[in-house]
C-alpha cells in the first residue's frame, strides 16, 4: 500500500505541474498558491509531497489500513481530476 501511495504522490506532482504550467490555470488551494509563488511550482510540490511521504512512511505502522485505503482513494480522485 505504501508503494501505491508513493506512486500516487508522484503522479500528483506530475499532473499538478503539468496543469499549472498551462496558461490561465491556477491552484485552487490558497495556501499552496502562496507556496508556489514563493518557491516555484515544482520545488514547492517536491517539498510538500516529500514531507507528506516521509510522515506517511513513518506513521503507517500506527494508522489503520482502512485509513490508508481511504487516503489512496482520495489521491486517485485527485490525480484523475488534475
């Protein structure tokens, strides 16, 4: 499951970067928008997703597997809708 979640995070980086590289496309999350403006799209995505993955890999042993499935389902939706 952790490998699949890692794949989804990488897919989210790729699809988000691809979408936001198009003209007239903006991030709907205002906090991420500020971070993108400060650091750039790709560096901000790598920092955010890297931090999330580190926390996920460290904390997965404490999280019910059902929650990991729910997170995976959510990120499938996110990647599909980017």
